[in-house]
């Protein structure tokens, strides 16, 4: 394990120790995700496997200061701790806030990193049959639902029902 990974592991261990769950330390994995361009990290605890996972942004990580990196890892580790201790509760609720305070950190949710040059392209799909000409569109998430489940979409401008064959990618 390189020094960089050792530091992340130390921050995870701190969150577990400060919250009285040292047995959880070795049940939290972390990985980097190149698709995260709006958030520095996220976390989850799976009751079924009794393991936690912290995912960190590959493009944003180098733009964060060491303090922001530390706070993010501890923030996410606290989510795992809360999932372990309490199950499914409000993600930034009183249990998570207490876990953050136990680590000596403010219970904050945001960062202000410069995302210049790394924002993912927002794809819009235009509705070719729309009565309002070129104003109707559907977003990528909704379009993916059509592809996976064959659902009908509703145009964001006029509300008409749209099927797979009625949309085309906007340039």
C-alpha cells in the first residue's frame, strides 16, 4: 500500500475509532471513480454484506487541499459508520452530525472545488414530434430509462408522451 492510500486508510480508521466502532475499520473499502465530476465522494454501507464502500472523485481529488481530502474521507466514513450503527436513517441527519462531531469536524455537506474543464457534457435528447418546434427535450436519465425498461417519456416543455423513436441527440 502506497503512502497515499495509507493516509486515506488512516482517516477512515480515525472516523471508526472516534465513533467507537474499531471493528468496522477493515470492513470499509475505498476506490476512485472517474465519472464523479460534481462531488468529491460518496459512501454507502450494505447491510447484506456488512461492508462499506467510499468512492472518491478521480478528477476532483487532486484539486482538493489535504484538509478537504481529509474532511471528505471522514465525512464519507461517517456515513458508513451511521449505516453500520443505525441502519437506514436520514443521510445528513442527527446521527451523521453526531458522528462528524465525534471526529472533531463541523457537519458540513459541500465543497467549493474548481471544476473548470472537467464537467461532464449534459446530453439532451430533442423530441422530433413536438408541437412546440425545437423547445421539447428529455434528459439523459429519462432517456436511459426508455432504453432499459421501454418506458414512455414526457417532454419537459409540453408534456406529450414520447417513445424511443421520437427523440434524437442534440448537438
